[in-house]
């Protein structure tokens, strides 16, 4: 299962909503028999990286979105959460 475009408005941040949404996605995936949840986030989204790592995701790779991204050393981080491990 791929988690895509999760976002909480600036006004609502700091209330645990993103953490709750992430837990709900993992619960949803487990209940439906998925073994893994994957997602991608950029190197500048440090708060998102901390959130995902705190929910059991681990960084499994990196990529660059374009030639310009490569030149600028901009990276996309690949994350994975194996549901059987939690």
C-alpha cells in the first residue's frame, strides 16, 4: 500500500493529527492484509521524516526527481513500514 499526499494544515499542526492519521493508515492496511506500506518524502520535509520514523517506517532508498534535482543534490527519500514487524 502506498501512502500519498498526507498533509495537515498549518493551523492544525502540533495536535497529533498527522500521527493519528498515520496510525489509521497502518491499521487500515493491516486489516486488509497488506504486508507493507511505502511512501516518499523530500529531504526538506524533516518533520515528516521524524513522524514516519516514529511510526515504524525506515528509510530504504533515495532518488533524485530530475536532472536539476541531481545537480542541486535534492533527494527524495523512500520509506517502508513492514506491518508484520510491529
